């Protein structure tokens, strides 16, 4: 999830663990704990594109990290914060660290919660930025913050924030199940034979959902809004896996393909090869739009294969917001 959401969650968890004893400092250190796992993004900048992708939401998003570094940070905090014991501070940091990846596991990218095992949990029931999850949570947290330490209202407001946000998360899982049924029914009605289907919400909402559908030689992408009145349409994107050519034996390319979990296409432009990661969708919900949110340019220089992530177009991102608003209202 986005940084603000993780800060709010960490602060609320910190308050739940130690707020009665140390007041707003529990929120402060909880917010820090909610931020620390995402520092892996900056570590990734020291490496090549593929390694950075592998690092993100790996070690720092694991149970191992939460346990070991929860104690380390708890001990460090206890050296100058004497109102709680080392064990209490360690418990606060542990819960701040562990709730971060648990929340991330509900997004499309997922998280390697059981590192070093190569298992990445990704339930794909919420977008990385969802105002309906974050804003009510933030309001309750602020209401709690301005209550005195130990006050009944303070705990009540904080608990309400945790309950409302968790309830919304549970609802998104139910919604995902409903939309999966809608897509599967549409495929059956249209006589489309497919191998696999995955669904996920489009950016910033849980009203409009998209589906990636694998067929023999192409992937289909379709959209469904709860306000739709017409049948779901699916748009085809050829796999073009044959374009990989001599790159198929390159270790970096193999690692990149592994990261996509098999949801990828290839395209060519200006004599360059591009791998498109389908899991994160397109930069528009318009029919047959071709620009993917995550795309990687594969080139060769001095007999070495280079992989670079294609920068996302900010103007296209702005257009996406407008497109989403229109499409959410129905087809």
C-alpha cells in the first residue's frame, strides 16, 4: 500500500499496543515501524532493475524481519524511552513491522511474507491506493490523537479505525469473489476457452474491476463495473512470446519473466523489444489501449543484455483518472 496508509496503520497499531502507557509516542513509533519495510525501495536503487524488483517486498516484509528487527529496534528505543520496557517497545515494533506486509499481501504485487521461502502472497483484492480504506482510518486516528492518554474515547476511536478499515478489507475480498463470478460467466456466455483468469480492482476504487484471461496465444483483458448494463467485452493482446528469440536463455530475462508470474507479453517498437507485465494493467481503460503500466525495455550492448523499466507517462496517468471516473459509471 502507499506510504500514507502504512503510516496510519502503523500508528494505529502502535496506539493499540502501547498508547495507554506512553500516549502519542506509541503512534509516533508505530508510524515509523509502518514506514521502515518500504526502505527496500532505496536499497533497490543500488542494483540493476531486475534485482531491485526482486528485493522489493522481500526480506523487509517478512515474519523473520519483524521478529528479529522488532527486538533490535525495541531495544534501541528503550535506551532513551524509559516509560515502557524493552519487551513492550519490541512488541510495538513487531506489530508495526508485521502488519505492513500483511496489508501489502492484499495488493497485486504481494509480499514475500515467509522469506527466505520463494512464496509471494498476492490476494489482489485492493489497489495500492484506496481512499475508502485510508481516509476513514486516518480520521479516526486523528480523533484518537487529540484525546488524553488513557482516555476511553482515545481507545474507542482508535479501535473504530482498525475495525472500519479491516471490515472494508473483508468486503473487498467478497467483492473480488463476486466479480470473478461475473467474468467467468461472461467468458462462458461468449464461448471463450481459457486456461486461467485473475481479477483485480482498477486504481483507487473497488467498483470497477479488471480481469486478465489467458488463452493459447493471447491474453484477454476485460472490465466490469457494478453499474454496467451491457455484457463484458474482452480485448485481445497477443502473447508474442516468440519475439524473445535469443534472449530466452539470458538469466536476467528469465528472472524478469519469473517476477511476472507468467502474465507477460512482448512487443516491438523502434527495433527494441519490450516485456509488458500484465498484472498491473494498462494506463487507460479504453478499448484496445496498448500502453502498460509496467513495461521493460530489453536491449543488448557489448554482448550484455540490459533491462530498463520504461518510465510512466504522468500525463497518461492523469488521463487514466478521468477515464476511470467515466468507466466506473457503467458501460
